[in-house]
């Protein structure tokens, strides 16, 4: 039987705190979502000024990153590169800003961020991931 790493509530709060710190340091109003390896939401933080649509988008980015076991940037690049058929995949958060938390090469959870430019969403998500890596 295999053993796998999972995010604890303490891990989720460390991720949310670190991502929030990165966002606030840059004045970026975002929503940060943390999900488990199955894409199920473990934590969500909507910062002051974040648009009403950002919680849904951040959650779907985290879910898609978990289901695809990769950064959602890969899906966006694939679609922008002409593979439009991928739009029919059973995932909704195919935009940059979903980043997996990897432990020994396995997805333990994911972080999704929505609210600013794609590279800024990624920067915030990676700050959260780095806090538990």
C-alpha cells in the first residue's frame, strides 16, 4: 500500500497567509483558493477589493490544477497554441494561476489565484506553495 502526503488545515493556513502577504505587498486584490489533490476546496480567502467573480475562478483554477496534476498555465498555452478541442475537457479553470503543491513528485494539493494579470496570479500562487515546500 502506498502512502501519500496531504495538506493539513495548518498547511492551508500557511499557504493562504503567504499568498495573501505576496498579494498585499503588491497591492493586488485577489482571491486565493486551496484545494486537495482531488480538487476539493480546503480554503478560500477573498481579499478586500477582489471582484465578485474571483472566488469561483480561483476555485476552478485550483480544481483544474489538481485534476490535471500540473500548472493551469499548461492548459492555457495548449488552447492558445491552437488545441481548441481541449476546451471540451471537463474542467473550467483552464487559465493561468493554478499551481500544484508537489511532495515527492505527487500532488498533495493546489493553489488557485484570480484577480490580476496571469503572471501576477501565478506569482501569488507560487508564494503560497513555497511556504509549505
